[in-house]
């Protein structure tokens, strides 16, 4: 063997030895790298778990508050009450009439419209004409939309009271002739 081939063989042997050592080092460090990755995963899972525990505690508190409200009997109903759609319509008419009178308005007419079935609910609509001033109208609309049972304002028409002896006043606040269509829902009864 020549000196070149000996040097090449020695260099090859050293290269193979270094490759084997690098592979051994990589294999030896793999568990540590995997443990570090697992530790990061565990830490992220702990953060997620704490977040879920907070959500669960909040949900449990909300369910307890809902249960306490139901048990106290002060739970307000969101749907119209009545054995039939006619009774529900009459209850809607009575409720709207009370709201109008409470704010100093006067009802000129009420008309309960035919009920409409929508999935598991029945929509009860009411058309009414009232005479009110601007402030009372604001309060009436607020009480209808914010109260219970849930009542929706479907349509509204507002006109100044017609008085031909007066000149129009841009700052005139009432009385106004108002036509409103409102609706509420009742649960669909079995057999309907």
C-alpha cells in the first residue's frame, strides 16, 4: 500500500468513526429532546386545562343562578301565555294596552291578525292605532322591545295629528297618530 492509500484509508476510518459517534450522540440526545417537547406540550395542556376549568366554573355558576331563578318562581316567560292562540292574542292585546295606558297614550283600535306557524312556534301579531306624544311613544316602544314576554315591533307609521286650523310646527312633539304592528310567539301546542 502506498502512503496515499494509507492516508485515504485512515481518513475514511476517521470519517466513519466520527459518523458513528455523531449517530450515537444523536440517539443519546433524542430522549432529552423528546422530553423537552413533551414538557412544552404538558405546559400548554396545563394552560388549556386552567382555561377550561374557568369556563366550567363560570358555566356551573350560571346554571346555579338559572336554577335558583327557576326555583324562586320569579322567572319571566319569554313566550306569550295562553291555552289557545285566541287567548294568547287577547293576552298580547291586554299587555300592549296596559303599556300604552301606563305612558299616557290612548288606544284607538286593536286588531289581532291571523296566527302563523313558524317551526315549533306560533307567531301572534297585533295591529294597533294609538294617539301619543313623542316622549310617551319613545317609552312605549322601549317597554315593548325590552319587556317580557318578548314582543317585536314589525312595522310602525307615525303621523302628526291632522289639524287644519294650525300651521305646521317643526318642533311639534305631539300628539301623534301612530299605527304599530307588533308580534309575539307562543309555543306550538301538541295536535296543532
